[in-house]
């Protein structure tokens, strides 16, 4: 039995564990520098900047998460951005990811978001197939741009 619910501060250790599992799946375990302290402050501090849903099993605890935050489109207005949808590897393809996605989509409706966005790696065929199945637009035109923490610190205007 899987229950989907809003995430709480007490969930963060299991959430961070799933984030590390995702990084290993994406062949980048060394890239996770986030800490429980960072997540505590960023999600439950004075000005929270993310929220999440968890998929919880009575036997195994938290087995999936969907972490999201609000953004803003200058053209459209309020936007909900799904940063990560993670289901523990042994339970993938069991419908848990769909339940988490549905919860985030319902949240986008609830907050009257004008856009709901996320990214998917080009090699993640199961996820791409799922997103196509639900009718999402996969945009090959836009390129992702990122600056690392060090690049931000080194940047001079």
C-alpha cells in the first residue's frame, strides 16, 4: 500500500537518500553536494524555496519523492517546476511515479500555475515514454544553461 502525501521535515533523511540513489542511477554520484542542513533551511527555513510530495510504503517508508518549486515566466506568469521525480529502483514501473506526478499536477492546478515544467535526460527512455504517453510536449529547441557554484563565485560583472 502506497500513500502520497506532502513531505515534512522528518522526511528529509530518506529524501536525501533517494537523491543519492538517483545520482548513482544517472552515473553522477559525486555531483550531490546538498546536505540535510541545506535542505532543512531551504525547505523549512524562514523563506522555504521548495516543497515535495512523498510516496510512503507501510513496509519500507519513503520509496519515492517529487520535489518542486515555484518559478515565474515573464510571458505566462506563475510556473511550477518539477525538479526531480524519484522512485527507488526496485519499485520503478509500479505506478508510484505516476501517483507522484499526479500529485504535483494537482498542485499546479491548485495554485493556478500557468505552466508546469520539468526536464528529462535524453537517454532516460522509460521516463520519455511516460511523458509522451500523458501528452506532455518534449521540446528539443531549448538548451539548458547552468553555472556551477564555483562559476558563480568566479563571475565578475
